[in-house]
C-alpha cells in the first residue's frame, strides 16, 4: 500500500490550532538541520526532533508540528528518503504521542527495507502502557520512474502487560 503524498516533496506540516503558542522549552529541543533531507522537512514547516536514522542510502527523519505539555511530539510524522529523494511517510496521517497508532521505533533493515513499531491502545489501557504493538514492514520500490515507500506487512502482538 502506498500512502498518498503531495507529489514528490515532503508534505506540509499541519497548521497549529488558532491561539496555540509553542512552549519555548519544547522548541529549544529541536534538532538543527544537518542534511538535505532535514532541510526539505524544515522547508515544509516541520520541527526536527530526535535523531535521524541513516544507512544504505536511506534516511528517516522525525518531524513534529506541535508538542504536549511534557514536550512529547504531537502532529508528527516519520519521513523516508532514498538517495536524498522523498519516498513517503510511514503513516497515512500525522500521529500524536501516547495515542493509538503512534510510531515509537524505526529500524533500517537493509538497502530497501525498514520496519516501524506502532503502539496500539485498548480503550482500558492507561497512557503509559499500550496492550499491543504493530510492527510494520516497508520496502522501497525502485521499479518505477521514482522510488516509493510501500507497506508490505503488519504484525500485531500483545506487549505482555497493560
């Protein structure tokens, strides 16, 4: 499955709700752009958070549009690049920390493969402790005119406690 994107550029960061003021403590934690991929995400309005992952010509970059009161990312996305070209995002929409479907780990697994772990909450789970995780596998399809990120499988399993 290919997620829709806005062409071949990093999608624009979502606008903040009217009246939102970003907490300076959170904004100070942004990572400065270091790569061409970083600069593309910043140009699209994203704040870089955490490290980027790189290997085999692939980079994953975490961009946020907002933060909660503890500086956890809100409205975030993980962008995937191959040979400096944007190839897709790991989720069809932005994610919020401590909510169902939030990505919590990205692992590069080879020249055209990566996996992402998403937390899955049941209605009764406390925010600290999702009862399930989904491991999604992706392939970078290089068969077309331009590489594209393709979801190849998802495996969901219990975390062992809630």
